[in-house]
C-alpha cells in the first residue's frame, strides 16, 4: 500500500479523514456507558452514605428549609438504592427516572429555598443526564442487557 501523494491527500474530503460525528464511539459503547453510569451514580452513593453519617445534621438542614425530616430515610434509600441500580445497570430506566425526579424536587424544595443557585443548576444538569440515561438505556455492559439476553423471547 503506497502513501498518498500530497495532491491526492489534498483532494480527499476532510470528512473522510476526520470522524466529525464521532461514530467511532459506538464501538466503545459498553465501557463508555459503564463509566457514564458510574459517574452519574457516584454523587448519589457518596451523598447517601454522608446522610447516614450525619443523620441529625441533615435532618436539621431539611427542617430549616421547610422539608419534613421524616422523609430522610426515603431520601437515603433513593440515593443509595437508585445510585446502586444505575451503577450496575439494573432496572436502570426506572432508577434514572426516580433519580431525575429526586434531583428536580431537591433543586426546587431544598436548594432554591436556601438560595443555593449553583446547587439548583447542578441538580438540573444531573436530572438531564439521568433523563438521557432513561431514554437511551444503560448500554451493553449492564445487568439489564445481560438479563434481556438470557430471557427467552
């Protein structure tokens, strides 16, 4: 195979040289979606564990912002349970929808009231990522995918 001459290379369209649509990413869908799910799950797992470690402080913070502290066990369950489901790709669409709603409710009822606008923006952005996960699914490296392959059609 010979090298292209400069004239041949110049005549070759640029879009053949560069993958402007980043279509090559589809070859890496499995590991990339696993990494994406881990990145989305990370904050929920860390925050859920942190709420257990500082239970009374979080309950006081919730009360100070007009949210009943009796909801804290549900918040912890949502963060830890939803985070684990997203991480492992199990019932991913349901978990993503639940966490999306959780992010929006937290932005509205906690961070907005506390005038923490950067936190509001972060929660809205996370909700968007979770909504995309719910729409497009967990990818091939997930328990959902493994279960669908083992289930007779």
